[in-house]
């Protein structure tokens, strides 16, 4: 799979500025798939270092974050990424946006940890031996040197998730997008990964159903039925979201109580 389309287009002028702030500007953006409106009327500017995304199942969170790495393109309105219209930015996005999927088994493609990490370095242009050495150094920098020779399939879910995050980070993306990266992790592993994420220099956009994961974040977006229901500081948005969930539960329970 061609992860780095810009390699084939070396002579094409670069349009993305990886340090651009804002890094994403949505103006009336929407997404329709198979005639179904999945996202609509999104007008917002992303420039903060740590942005969270919440919402009920099916509210459009995964679809929204997929717009950030070009896995999806808006059907309505406009979206600018790293200072360029999304259609022009798309070929360069794999270089600037690291995407971590919810399920590590959907992401990891190589047998061993070292190979998985080394792949990112070969994509950056390093030779085979250089990539392997670089992978070991990178793993050591993140306290994971003992995992280098382990088959990925034999790692625990937490270790797999960490390796998937490192495999993306080794490519030095400017923006890290994570779609529910801690769902299958225990409290300790998810805390460790969250602390690791908060320590990174990268800008982060993260989807999670666990509202505690947004401690230390700058901003929280709440999506509902494909629209932005609320956008603000995490404490305010979390509180409103909790109240809304409680209200929904209350109104569902009323008929049963009668
Ligand atoms: N490829 C697709 N084709 C048709 N409908 C889709 C497609 N992808 C997503 N949808 C629909 O878009 C809506 C939003 O889906 P999305 O996966 O973005 O939600 P989500 O908020 O990430 O949900 P969850 O919390 O369950 O992961 C859902 O109704 C889903 O069925
Ligand atoms: Mg989702």
C-alpha cells in the first residue's frame, strides 16, 4: 500500500505547512455517504495542542476525525488542512497526520515490533539496516527496547496499542489523531498511554468515550447526530454531556416506572 504518495510526486510543490495554526479550518463542512448525511454544518477552527471529541455511538466522531487525515473528504462546504484546501493537501497528509485506530489488529502489519517500527523509518527514506537500528533506538527512547524482538501477535492489548502509537510517532507527524485508542486497556495501561500522549510534542485530536481521558486537554468537541452540539473547555463540555446522558436515561426510565 502506498503510504507516502508524495514520494511519487517529488517535484510537485508542497502545499501543507506542518506548523500551520490553525491546522484545520472547517467552514460549513459536511459528509454524505451513499446518500446518507453523516456530518453537517461543521464550522470550526482547530489550533489547540490537545483536542478531544465525544458523542454517543453513531454521532459521527470517527467520520469527523477521518476528515483530518484524508481518509474521508467533505461532500459539502470547505475544509483547509495545514493551510491548504483539503483536496490539495490530501497527498501530503500521510506525512503530517499519524492515525491510530481503535483496534491495533487493524493497524499492525508486520510480524515483530522492530519491523513494525522500522517500516516507518523506511517510509522516511532510511535504508534497511539504518531503519532497524533506528527502530531499536526509538524503542529504547520510549522504554520499550525489551519488546523489539517480540511477535506483535503475542503482545498484550496494552503493549500492542503502545507499539501502534510508537509506529505512527516514529514518522514524526505534526498531528496525531487517535480514534478510541484506549478502549480495550485496563486502568493502568490506559493511564500510562494517556500520560505518554500528554508528554508528546505533537498536536493531538483524540476520540474517547471515557471522559476522564480528557484531563489536561485544551478543548472538547461534542458531536451529536453529525453536528457540533457543544465546543468548549473540557470541564464545561463534560458536565453538559453527563447531564444530557442522565436526562436521556431518566426519560427512558419514566415509562417503565409508570
Ligand atoms: N461507510 C459508511 N457508509 C454508510 N454509513 C456510514 C459509513 N460510515 C459511517 N456511517 C454512518 O455514519 C454515522 C456515524 O458513524 P461514525 O462511525 O462516524 O460514528 P461514531 O461517533 O464514531 O460512533 P462510535 O462511537 O460507535 O464509534 C453512523 O450512523 C454510521 O452508520
Ligand atoms: Mg467511532
